[in-house]
């Protein structure tokens, strides 16, 4: 199994930036696609971004295109989510996930982190 651990969440003012990181426990992390999802209070888990093992192909939810960037560092077994131009609507718990193929569907991922809270104030 792959263990995932998110970090980098916090409180930021609207218009600010945060950089989330997700560290995987296994080197086989490099064979997985990785996704970022978020869940606002009282709502379901929504797709944010995904990246293939090579890092060459990425895709994003429309709500974050041009603001968020997903990337990965093979040597560190880590995937990142750079979040810029944050708005209060971005407030949520953010989760990283690992799966065999990139997908916008949460149920297709095999492993999940515990989440990290992001709060954007107005």
C-alpha cells in the first residue's frame, strides 16, 4: 500500500497563495497518477487537479485553471499543488490521492491522504 501525507494548509487572505505537498511512503509512487481533491463543509469531495506519473500531462477543474498548478518531484516522492489568487470559495479540506490513471472521479483512486485544511479569508 501507499501511505500519503498532506501538508502546507493554513489560513490565508483572499488573493494570497499556498503551496500544498503530499509525500508518498513508497517509491512505487512514481508509477501512480496523482490527484488533488477538496471538500467544503457539508459538501462532497470535488476534483481539483491530476498529473500522470511522467508529470508531462496534467488536467484541472475549470474553477482553478490558471490559478492552481500541480507538479511532482520523483526524487522526493512528492506531489505539489501551488495555489495562487485564492478566494474564499477555495476554503476546504484538501486531499491528495494516488491511482493508476488520472481521473476526475474520486472513486477511481486507490489511496488517500488525511487532508489538510485551507481557509481563505475575505
